[in-house]
């Protein structure tokens, strides 16, 4: 019994839920029935009104016809035997075929004649309704009850008057069955059309609602999929991977196993995109995802985190050999060429690995440590595998500290500029002062450029920092005696972001420094990519009148080809050559050749990093025109009070490296 009660309650609850789900359709059905009923009742009322109107028209016409022949009507009153002749009047009026019966009453209301046509006993109804008095003038519409009576008929009561005195009454019964049928069919058709349109509307609404509901369900399904998956590869995304990794780590603690989390990044993926366009790059990413999936074991996790970065989790591993076995399978899978259209590409990857629980006991920590290991692998040139170490985390924290402080340092005016001199080797006179930036942190003190310049490059802060340095250096140099030139290093990011030529022109105009007293130094790394665009900007800078110098010459890949494509004003030999020229005859020969090349091209040569008299002696012998290094001066603030046009002195109390 208890079970039956529960079953009944369950059925009742199901019925309630069904009503809740289908209230919309029930409402539509109820609305349809309501509209149909209203349409039917309205059509019935319209039909009665139309029959009444038609009877009134017939009454008017009969009155008009009788008015034309008054004698016939009066004769019938005086001599009832002549009353049958009234049927001719009905024929002339066009209603003879519809005349059921007509009755003639005298002035007192006494029936003196009835036609009795068709044997219809209609008079009893009228007599009952009329009582002992004359029928009242007017029109009435009646419906029959079937049998011998017509379905509908009209009673026309016409008073007979002479000289304003009523002499009698003529009552006519006209058949309206045919008219009622026509009107019924007409308004029935209208009602049917109304119901049909209503049905179409309801059906269309239902179909549209179903389609919307279906699309909504599909959209919700797709949205749910996209919330947890990558649209390009169909792999789980970071959120889904983190959830799956958390579950796997719970099982790991229970089973006493280990998990290896790997972050993989495609080396130089931008070059792949540039070579194959974005569609080709997407195809490569999908193929990489497929190959990684094939290399994994059942139960292992795989996700695309972002861009060209993937994450894997090797679950239930017992020793490092399991990780290395997977890496061997992965390397073998990814080293096969990728075909995109008619092109064949070879991709290399970098991998960072963190082991749980040793490198972290939660999913976010282990994934973060794997990402740190990946960053180390990328910073070491890529195409390598790197396991996480605690020292990596400390280095990353230091870098992030520098990033945070660097973004505020410019607004807090924590930067300063020192100048390292370049001398004419023949005269010993300073000809150039190279501007070098220094950061004086209020808490951490002096921070070397080697720590923050690379961070500024990576974060894009080098652009506003470089513009500040250029403006400050030009503002200082305009106070120096001519022809002393200021040299400022430009970053590749300053060429990539914004219009460097326009920026330089604005600063020269703002500070008033003549263009020929500004020397801009670039490195060969700037020319490796987007060469045409860079050369165009360099030519625009040359047109301003500034000098362009190639810094660290000899450390790039295509130094001589760059000299052929762009006429530099100066070449600065990298300090690594100067340092080894006295001990290595090959390096010595390279330095001698570069100096001779500059002489033949009419380009000024500056030797960087001159620190010993022996190096200076060799450079004099080779005819090097300019030198720079600690032998001649350390980077220091310029002392304007001791400057003279003929001889420039450098305050060298700051013995910091360039």
C-alpha cells in the first residue's frame, strides 16, 4: 500500500511537471478554442443580422410595389374574394417564388383572408404573438423547427392606410432558407479560414518555438563543449585539464603513484604561420595534437592551453623511465615532417616537466612549475627538454618583481643616463658620448641594465623607455659644445611599434639639437626580420640628417649583406673581437679586415671594449679611427662645468661597466 501511495504521488508530480513543461502549448490550444468559439458566435450573429437586413429590403420593395397598385390592396380588403390577386403584386416585386403565405387583416385585426400556400401553418404563431389586436408594422426573422417549416423565414407586416387612416394589415411570409444557407456557407467559410489561419499561426509558432528550443539546446551543448574544450583541436582546454589533473592527483595520493605534467611549446611557431598563413598554422596545430594523442597512453591527459602551447599529464607512473619512454615516442612522432599544401615543414618543440608530488601537491602548482621549466627550455634556445628546479621559481619571481617595478620606475623618475666617451684615436679628442641608461631603485639600489633591459624588451616597456632616453640624451647634448655627438641605442621594438622616424624628428625639433649631432645605434638583430620595412625607416632617418651606426658588428648572421643594402655611417666592432685579437691571429685578421673594409667603404670604424694599451697599439697600427672602452673612460655623467671646445674631460668616478 505504501508503495502504491508513493507511485501515485510520483505520477501526480510527473503530471504537474508535464503541465509546467507544456503550459505554453495548453495555453495556445485554449486560445485557439476561444477564438474559434468567438468566430462561430460572431458569424451566427452576423448571419441573423444579414437576414434581418435582407427582409427589410424585401419589405421596402413590396411597399413600393403596393404603392404603385393601391387599388388591388383596397379591393382585397373590401372584397376578400379578390385577395388572391395580390399574388400578382408579389410576382411583380420579384418575391413571388419565395412567398410562403400572406394574410389580410381588417382594421380591427380580424383575419379576413389567408393564402394558405404550401399548407404551412404559420398563422398560429403570428396569432399567438399578436393576440386580439392588429399586427404591428415591421419585419421579423424566424427560424423553423424543421419538418414542414422552412429553416428560416421572414414575417413582413405592412399596414394598409387610406387618407392617413389605417384600413387593414397585410402580413407576408417570405422563405429565407436559401439566403440563410448562403450566409451560413459564407460566414462558415470565413470562420473556417479564420480557424485555418489561426491553426497555421499556432503551427508556425510551435515550429518556430521548437526550432528555437532545438537551437537553444544545440547552443547550450556547444557552449558547454567550448567551455571545456579548444575549438581548433577539440582538445580539453586549461580549465578542463586542471579539473582532470586535480582528480588524477587525488587518485595519486590514494594509490601512492606519481604524475608527470609536461608543457610543450612549438619553437618559432610565428615563422610557421608566416610561411603557411594562419590556416596552415592551424593545420599544423591540429596535426601536432593528433600526434601527441597517439603517443599518450590510455588514461593520460592532454590539453591545448593557448596558442601553440600544449599540456600533458602522465598518470600512474612509477619511475622516471615511464616519462623518458613517452618523450622518446613524442620526439619520434613530432620529428616527422608536416605537410601543408605543397609545403613540407619540420617543427621543433620545447618541453618543461614537473613531477608530482615532488614538485607540487596540487594541480595549479604542478602545472605552474611545468610552465616555468618550459620557459627555461625556451630561454636556452628551444628544442630541448627541461625538468623543473626550485632555482627556476626564484629566478621567475625575481623577473616578475623587475616587471612590476619597471612599469612604475619611469613614472617615479628612477632612471638616469650616463655617457661613455668615444675618442678619435689620432687626436685623442672625444668625438662621441654614448648614452647608457641606469636604474636607481629606492629600495634595491642600482639595478644593472642586464637585468631590466631584456624584461623591458619582452614586455614592450622598452618603447616608452627608449623614447624617454632619446629625449633626455638630446636635451643634454644640446648643451654640449659642438661638434660633440651623442649616440643613442635603438631597440628593434621601437622600429616595430610606431613610427621611429617621426618620433626622432619630433624630439630633435623639441630639444633643438641639430640632426648631424645625433647618432643612432642599431644591432644586426633588427635586420633579421622585416628587412624591407626596417630599411625604409632607416632611410627616412638618414634623410633627417642623423647618423646610423651598426653596433656589435660581426655577431650577426649576414653582416656583409646588410652593408650592401644600407649605407651605414659607422660600424662598431664588437668587444668580443677586441678582447681576443692579441691572442688569436684569426680574430686579429678579422679586426684588421673590418677596419680595411670601413676605409674602402668610407665608413667610420669604432672599436668597442678597448681595455689595454696593447689593444690600443694594434688598433693604431691598423688605422682604426675611433675607440671606446674602459682604457679611455667609464660611463659617467657629463660635467658641463669643465668642458671646453678644444679638449673634453670625462668625470670617471663611476667605475661601472658599460
